[in-house]
C-alpha cells in the first residue's frame, strides 16, 4: 500500500512538473513574441496604429486573460498603467539574453504611449501586442473598419478621421493617415486598401492571423480583400515558434530617417 501511495505521489509530482514546464515554455514564447510585436508596432504609420487601437478598445477582454496577466505583472505598482521605469524593469528581465539599453526601451515606451500622457494604458498595450499574440481575426478587422467608417459609406474618409481625432485633429496628420493606405490615390481608404495596409499581401495576412481555417477556404485566400461574414473564420492561438528578432540598430535607423515618431 505504501509503495502504491509513493507511486501515486510520484506520478502526481511528474504531472505537476510537466504542467509547470509547459507553462514556463508557453510564457517564454509569449514573452519573446510580445517584445517582437511591440518593436514592430512602434514602426507602423499612424493609420495602422489607429486601426489596432480601435480593435483593442472593441475586443472582448474576457478572452484575453493571459495578456491581462502579463500587463498586470509589468504594472508592478498596481495602478492600472505601465510607467517607463516599470517597462524598463519588465523588458530587461523578459529579454535577458539580449540586453536592451535604456534608449531602446524609451523608444518602445513612447511609440506605444499613443496619447503621449507619460504612461501606457491597457488598451495601448493590447494594441501593441495584438498581432504578435495571434489575436487578429477577419471579424474584428471588419468591425474596426465599420467603426472608422462611421456613416457606413464603404470607405474611410478624411472627415471620418477628423471626427475620430476630435480636439487632436491636425490636417497634415489626417492627410498622412489617408496617404498611408490610399493605394488607389482617390483620397479615401476602402476595405480592400484597409486589408492591404494590415496584411501587405495575402501570405503575410495568413501569418498574421495565425492558425485558422482559411487554408480550408482557398477562395477566401484568393479574395482576402473582401469582407468575411461574422464568425466565418475560426482563429486559434498559434504554437509556432517566432522567428522575429529585436533589431535595435533597425529601430535607430528608423529614428534617423524620421519613420518612427515618438
């Protein structure tokens, strides 16, 4: 009986160890993807950042438990925001294999702090990591487009962005935002252009979406620029390893060329 109990205890111990190891591996992968995603986000143009922010505000937060836990871990003061010192502490601990200097972390911080109020709120954090965590779906992309196209005319206009910015409206900024995705050069952004901005090309789009049922719908792959029915695509979290690397020199080069606006 005693040996049987010992055996059961040993089995329980091994299961607990495997579960713990799996959790650590998952967290490590998420941390790596997280940092790579944040680095990409700060290099995006103003319109793409605005789209990701719109998605972040509208997403069902109840399904984002792990992201929320990471945010709360980084928010060591527990005041609901991430300060620059907190981000430095979190990122230096998160990515210990490659040292991130203070200057690089400050660029990340200011690139994510969209309203320039000196801290990162949860929705700003979510917008910066939503791609890297495989949380983009055709459904929430369509929803973000509808929110920006406020009067449902089928395209995003300068007036839409003017209304969105409110007191922060700046004509030159709005012109830049439209030009960012106005591939047809007609002064507006339709849904095809919207998806092209988000995905660059269909292959990149599938990678951004992560594991989905898109591969079972070749027509959808071919016509990625068309709106999909709500719930028509199933998105799951990807377990694939990220090949993204943090390119500190690349960030510095973007800063010099004026692409990165802090």
